[in-house]
C-alpha cells in the first residue's frame, strides 16, 4: 500500500504546481507619480493637480503641484541650513526650526513637532505668513511644512493655501486637507 501511495501523492502534487504558479502575485504596477531620480525623491500628485519643476529662491531643486492659484504642494531641496542647526535633541531642533521660520521665512506663530517624510525623521511645522500677491495686495498664507535633514541636503515638503485673512486661508487648507496630506504622505526620499 505504501508503494502505491507515494506515486499518487507525487502525481497529485505535480498536477497542482502549475495552478499554484499561475496564481502567484503579479509584480506591482510601475510608479505613475512624479519622480526625480537625480534628486532621489518622488510623490503621488492628487488627481487633477498640475505638476511642474520650479525655480524657487533658496532651492537648488523644486517641484510644485497645484490646484488653482491658492492651493499648492511643494518639495524644495536645498543645501543644509546652518542657521537651523538641526540636532539629535528634538526639542532644541524644533526651537531652531521655529526661529528659522520666524526670522528667515517671516512666519507667524510657528509650532513644531516630530514628523516623517517617508522613512526619514523630520520636523513638522504649522505657521502663517503675510505675503504680497502680484498686485501688491497682502494676503495670508497658511503653511504645513516638514523639514527633513539628510546628509548634504535639506528636503522641505510644504502644503499651503492663500486667503484674504487667516480664517479664509485655514478654511481653504481644511477643504483641501485630504489631497494635501495624501501628497505629503506619499513623498519618498532616498
């Protein structure tokens, strides 16, 4: 009985193997978002948003996704910023980041806490800025900005909205929160 059982099991196994191979998972689909291999970054733009590389002061490389004039998502790669003095101490680093926002970016009421850009440690900030538009009218910008220090560069990921006052800018941010946060969460750095 044993001598006939083994060949039957082997035959059954050989019959099932092609079915198992046919059921193996397909390779994942190719990434269809924005990618800069030279800068080692990528992100998934929100559906319907336009994406373009930009020249932004202070950035050696920048890319922006936009939904109209008042809702933007940006990634800026710059040299490390000595004035920020990012350290291993999260409290001290956040104080340096807030000081940088207030002095260099003219940000108002910045908050700072730990965050992430992909798998990279970052400092997550919120603040307002007063910005003159092309016609000279002063508007309010509400900003959520992540600062990710990497060897030899600083990656800044920003989501911001513009309004005629703080309330309008914040409400526009909240109305676009899902798209902005999805893009921020999709950023991958190498």
